[in-house]
């Protein structure tokens, strides 16, 4: 299922206007990232299936239908974040068709507030893959083609504090060599949807040595252009296909398990969170960390800071 297309007038007077309208539709869809469109499409498929099962209208949907659907999600054990994403998808589908948005009615807002209050809004936190955990993971990786890729993926993902989508989107052309290390050009990211571009510095390092891990992978795989992180088949042959962001989570979990760590504690975001936590534990300046992670909010980093320094100057340190 695709997101509903904006309506086009039935009688267009010329081929030129038809082509221009098609182009306008393409630009309209580009308003959202590919990942967001994919997520919304999945959400709308679920909403459509539920509406069919209960005999309710899909789009346009009444506020009672939407309220009942959200309640059904909550009753089924879905997280608040999942419920809110379904709300966003339903709202977007209606706005695209210039229909009344049922999610803005007081009835739906009451249900949403009730779900948040009942279930809670705290996200399920995964453990950060700190420098200590990363060393354990890397130590357990064999020196195979797949191992070289995974080592480079973990190292660069950690050192650059990259989001999963940023990491798998990297091409060889995005790497700029410098005497001190590499500058990685991020063409587009979650906080830069319009593609102004961002630069992330990764030093060569003397302990983890992320740049060496990257060079070892590129050299062994014979990659000189195109995607950096690619799939590797069971025979150790490097494929042309770029890894997906889900692949990052799979690699992190697999390598955590091989290092005898609990894989359920880790996810794709663990690399980024691990860099932040390690940097703050090491006493790095908050602004320096924000420069690397490209966080816009200091408050976001404070959550990591509280975890990293949870036992420093603890109120009960002298008597517990």
C-alpha cells in the first residue's frame, strides 16, 4: 500500500500541465524521507486491515473509528510510541487528500492522553555500546571478510556517533582523507532533511583505531566506489547491495552475543549512545560531544550524562 496521492483535476487542458502536476506530486512526496514514507505506509496498511475487520471506513475515517483503533492498539500491548506514529500516519493521509483530520478532534485527543497516562511515554532503553563493550565485541570478531566488515561497521558507527541510516548511506566518495584521520560527509540526516550536509571528523586513534578498521575492510573487499557497507554472502563474497539500517542492529546484536554479552540489551542505536556515554564518562565537554553527534538539544545529552555519572558524588556515597 502506498500513501494516498493528492487529488488531481480530472480535465487537465494540456500535456504540459499533466507533467507539471506529476512533478508537483513527486516533490510533495519528497516532503517526507523515504524511511518515514515506508513507516507511514506500513501503519496505514495496519489501520486499513483493522477497519476492514470491523466494517469501518478507512480514509476518510471518523473520529470514533480512529479513537477505537488507537484503543485497540493499546489493549493489544503496543507501545505509546507506536500508537503516536499511527496517529501521525492517519493524520498525514487525511491532510494529503485535503480531508478533515480526525486526529485533531477532542475525542481522539482524549484517548491519546489517556493512553499516554495509562501506558506511559518512557521509551524502552537499550544499553549503550561503550568503548569497553565495543572492545569486547571487536576482540571476538574473526578475521574473515564478514568479520572485517562488521569490525569496520562497529568502529565507524561508534567513532562517528552515526545514526543507523547515516551509517549505511555512506559511500566511498563521502570519505575525505586527512593526516589526522578522515572527514565523513553526511549528505542528509534526520536533523538535515533538506540536505545542507554535515561533516563528522573521525581521528585515526591509538586504541580502537577506527580508520584502520575501515581501510582494512575497503582493501580486502576491493571497494573503491559506491556503498561502503555491503552484504557478504556465506561464501565470503562481497555483494553490490548496500546494507539496510536494520542490518546495523543485527550486527550489533550478533557481535554482542559472540562476546558473551546479552544481545537483547543492545540495538543499532547502541553505537551512537555508546560514543556519547563514553565521551561523557571521559570528561569530554558537552559542546564537543554535541559537535560530534550533531544533537540540537543539550537536554538530550543530559540524559546520557546522568547515566554516565550516576554514581559520581552520589548522595549516599559516604554511608551506603
